[in-house]
């Protein structure tokens, strides 16, 4: 039976590449503060670009150090822990970078009229800009958009021997089969990400 072409998985970022990516962000500017927080949400929490784009101020529960929102793609309610590193980056943007606006979305475009990102914006340009600044390049045809950071997040979880059920919960998957797609990697790739389990924040 014909099953169609095999699904192409995004690239997996190594720990060294992620370090270089974040180092390429100039965090003294308002745009840099915004972009740094966006990249952290994708990398440290595995959030989709659509959910970062639509994240609202009321979705951040500072007193409980968590994010509480409904995924745009699935309509599923998700609660994620808010690691200190990510929380501090978001606070820095809100206090020192975000333009004054009546919009409730956390992240805004920094050109007038300072509106939220458009519905079709996948934030790929933000990631690609800093990737190039960091001197990170991959083979032609490899998928390396924002979704690759979500895929890398799941891979890091697997490398830290986090249960598949926990990974599914953090990604907002209802079906474990969907999560298994994210963790279909070879041992060589798994060794490359080699993240210290103590650096991974998740709820048991």
C-alpha cells in the first residue's frame, strides 16, 4: 500500500548551536529583548510560533510561575511551567522593551502602529536572522524554522529520560503517537544534543 512520502523532520539544534543562537541576540535593544523572549519560549518550553504570537498578558500567571493558555492549532488548554530564565526575559521585555499599547498580546511589532504579529507570521524571520548572525548553516532542504526549536525541545526531554507522557503534556499533544513523531531520532542525533537533565525544567 502506498503511504506517500516520508515526513521530513526538522533539524535538531545542538546545545552549542543554541548557545550561539542566543548569544547572537543583542539584548540591550527593545527588539532584542522581544526576540530573546520569543526564542526562549520556543526553545525552553516547546511552544509553537502561533501560540507565542497569540500569547496574551493574562496568560502569564506570575504568582504561580506558569503559562496558562489555549493552543491556537488544537484548541487544547495547556499549562506550562515558567522557568526563571524565561520569566526574566519576558519581564525585561514588558518593562523595558514593549511599546505602550492597548493590545493584550505580549509580543508586538516595533513599527507603528505597534500591533501584534499578523496571523500568517510564523516568526521564521526572527529565528533566521539570528541563525545567520551566529554563523549557523544547514544543508539545503533541511527544515529549520521555529518548529525546529519545538522539535529540539522534545528531543532534549527525551535525552533527559523524561517520560513520553510528560513530553506529550508539555507539547499539548492528546495522542502519544503525535509525540513519538517528535522523538523519532537516531542515537547519533540524541548524543549531539547531550543536555544536562538538571538544565531541563518540567512538571512531574
